[in-house]
C-alpha cells in the first residue's frame, strides 16, 4: 500500500491542468485534490469492503473511456458508487508510442476497491503502425499487446480488462481485409481466454443522412462468420454513440420523451439486429448479451464527441438523461446486467480559469456517479431515479430530436429508387441521364435478381429513350441486371408543367419549362371603339409548342391621330380614341416577334334627344339636347325656333354646352299659353325635330 501511495504522489505532483483545444492525457486535472480523495477512498475501501450480493439494486457494468483524467474519474466515482455496479476505467497508452501501455496506473484504480477495474486501452492506430513497422501479423500484435499490458501492471486475474479502441468504419463497411484484421487482432488479445471490451466507431446523433450507414450496418450484421468469431473474443461491445445536447434538450418535452429519443440512438445497433432476418441471428444473439449503450460525458466540446459546449449544469442534466435511457434500454431488453458507459474527455473550450474548470468538471463527475447510483434502484420506470429530483429538464435553444434513428427499429430491404434528383428541362429539349438505382434505406445497393422496370409519364407529350438522340416513346422498359445497381434513361417533353415519371412503385415529379417565345397573340384581335371611348388590349406569348410564355412586349400605334395609349405594361395597354374616326393598327412587339390588332374608331350619329318648353317665374324657357349614342355632346350647332301659334317668338342659333343642351329664356314675362319649340342640327344632313307645347 505504501508503494502505491508513493507512485500516485509522484504521478500527480507535476501534472498540469489540461486546458485549450485538446486535452493532454494526464491522470488527473486536479493532482492535489485527487491525491487526497484517493487516499481517503482507498482507506474506506479497505476498512469497509462492499458486497454486491447484499444490495437490492440492478447489477451493472459501467465502462468508461477516459481520454485523460482517468484517476480523478475513478476516484470521484468511488465517492458515490452503486453497490451493484462494477466500474471499468480505461487508461490511455503512451502518447509517444501508442503500442506501449501506460505503467503504474492500474494498481491505483484497483486500490479503490473490488468494484473498480483498470482497463488497458489498446490503440488500433498504434498497433497498426507496429504491424507495419515489424512486418508482423495482427494476431501477434494482439499477443504482444497483452504482454505489454501485463508488464505495465494490469492484472486480469484481479479484475482488470483490455479494450480495443477502435474498430473503424472500414470494418463496418467490410473494406478489404479490415474485418479479418480486426478478428485476428481480437484473437491475439484474447489468446489466453480473457475476453475484452471493443469500441466501434459510429455516427453523431444529429447526423441527418443515415441511409448509407444503415445499409453498411445491415450488411455487417449479416456477416454471421464475423459475429460468431467475435463472440469468442469480446465480452463487451460498445458502439460509440456520442450524443449531442442539441438532440436532447428539447424545450417542452418530458424526461420520458427524451429517454425514448436517446434509446433510439444509443441502442440503434441491437435494435436493427433484432429486426433483421435469420442471417443476422449470430449478431443479434451476441449483441443481446454484450452490447454497451455508450454515452457522452465529454465536456465541453463543439464537435468530435458531439456538441456539448453548454454550461456545466446543462451537461449534468444531459448525463442524467443518458443514464436513465441506458437503464431503460437494458430493462426493456431483459438484460441481467445493465451494460452502459461514458466517454470522459474534459476540454476547456470556454476559457474558464483552472479553478473554475476543475470545479465544473468535478460537478459533472459527481452527477455521473450519483445518477448511476440512484438509477440502480428497482422501479417500474427503470432508471428514472437518475432524473431525481429535477434533472432531465434543461432546454437549449434550437434543440430538436433527430427522428432518423427511429428507422433502425425496422430492417430495410432493397428497392428501386431514383438516384438522380428531379430535373428541370426546357420544352423540346432532352434531360440529362435519369438514373434508377437499387437502394436500401436510400443508399446504393446491388440487385440480387434482374429488376425489370417500365417507365411511364403523366404527360401526354413526354417520352423516354435509352440514348439522348432518341427515338422517344411514352413508355420504356429497362433492366437492372443481377449484380448491377443502376439503369439510366433520357426524357423529353413538349408540354410545360410538372409531369410525374414513374418506374414501377417509385415516381418523381419533374419540371418542364416553356421554350423561348415563338408567337404573340393580341386580344381582342379586332375592336371597334367610338370616339372618346377606351378599350383594353392584352398580349399572350407562346413557345413553338403552344406553351404559354410571359411576354415582355412593347406597344405601338400605326397612327397617333386617332387615339392614344395609357396604363401600358409588358402584357397589356389601354387605347383611348380621339375625336376622329378611322382605322389603325395596335402592335405588340417582343424581340423579333410581333402581333397586330385592328382598331376601327367610329363617331356615333348625333341625335336630338329632347326639345321642350316650360314656364319658369313667368318666363318661357326652351331647350334642346343633343346626344351621341347615350353621351351628351358639346359644341353641336343648333337652330332653335320658338313660336306661339303661327307667331315666331324667337329663332336661336347656338352650340350645345357640356351637358349637350342649348337653352333660351324669354326676356319678358309671358302669359301662359301653348308654346312650341323646334330644333334643327345645322350640321346634320337630315335634321331631327321635336316639338312640345309649353303650358
């Protein structure tokens, strides 16, 4: 014990606080405080050993990947442990040579009690370099890694473990020999019969396009030989699902809704295996026993571990919600041991002082420890105590659940879809190749049998061809052969609009725009307008196929003597006739295209609408009114005669006023008697006459 205390004191004494863009791998960010707490917890572990078998709580394996600060992580967890939990804390390899295990660390973690286990992080990248440099095999790399692990003080007999970090996306995709290399490495690591932990690369929670990832994962899950062999080497399978606060802290949501969104993400790999066909059986069986829902406690990162660049209190809330979701997932799966864990990588990106950063990272560690302990209590809503008394409720502006992870509860089967986006073409032209593709979950796949497809269009003027030069037909049959992925066609259409093209059960709406202006039409084509009246004309454009084209027309009159234009736009104008009659043309022009309407200006025939007399204050008033059509006419020359019996009282020659009237009033008062007024339009070839006696 004395020797261990000397080692920890030497290891911590000169360790700086990690700040800046990327944490350095150090045992603790708070050397003195960790040393004091470690001494106290080691003493307590020796004086009061805990017995898991005596506790009434859910058994769990809590696995932690520590990029740095591993001893403080373990020591803080030891302050408030769950009596039913086994804690596994990873120790990173040497930064200068990642094939070398870090010595003098494992015993310090084991000293915290029988629940605490040191995990040697086996770096894939470090050992890849070793294999290349030594022209060795991956199996031998695994054997050598275990030898170096033991030499550094890790003791699997005392409960320590190894963890491979990490299987890359090449293993998931089945690229080259990646899977074989991974299995050989795992075989070497477990050659003494001791299985270990495997970390595998995944995708961030806010990833929107998941199709290719799901397809690769489905193909991997159906590699029965891989999973059967991997089950003999790995005790725990941790998919790196580094959650994002922006996909968790959604305003107005309940802890249960957040739990469900997290479960969909944290447990998407075994959920997909469970929905898979019989070929995924070995993967399904292995994951049911070994899967670790791996959460994110790395604070405060803007990327890499998902977005956690929020206040420490928000991060405390986030880790509480992840513990709740992990416990709920394990309970729903019927697990006898809850397997979950976190990545721990404190990063001072917020410019905090060393003291503040240490205090706030410490508060996150305290919340992790408390959430694990509290959530182990049996309850109908498994794990919900992690949110007590008021956690799992913080909100972040703009946060929204990533619903795409819901799709991993169903197995996607191959189907034909459009690989090219909807196109837009001009009427009469030919599209770029339209590609049909075998897809699974929206990602490219290959046909397992010939896929015969008949293409059709909703447009009566559309057609398909296998070559851009045609000929084009309204329907076309093409085949994606077995082992192939795509087939391409060309499309043309002379009808502007949004035709739907279909190939079997899939369809896509395209856009066909009208071609260039080829013809103009003016409406009305002919018009008769009386003097002083107005008529509106409009123009419509058409392409060579009769599709409407919005014209940008200018308007001209063949004669400005008969009228004028007003309220003119690119598609309409108003013609107002003048006082003269005659014929003229109105032309709309757009570029080299024009169209002309014929206009006839007519002068309506003048008529006497009324001649009469009346007595006003003893005076005789005679009037005559002239209309053209229904409108009064100014300036018409009239002769107005007024008589009584055979006596002519007055002969008045004058012109009508604006109201079309000519008036006469006697100078003297006259007696009441029958008076007659007659009017003649002097300019008319045929005079109109009316007469009316005055009373």
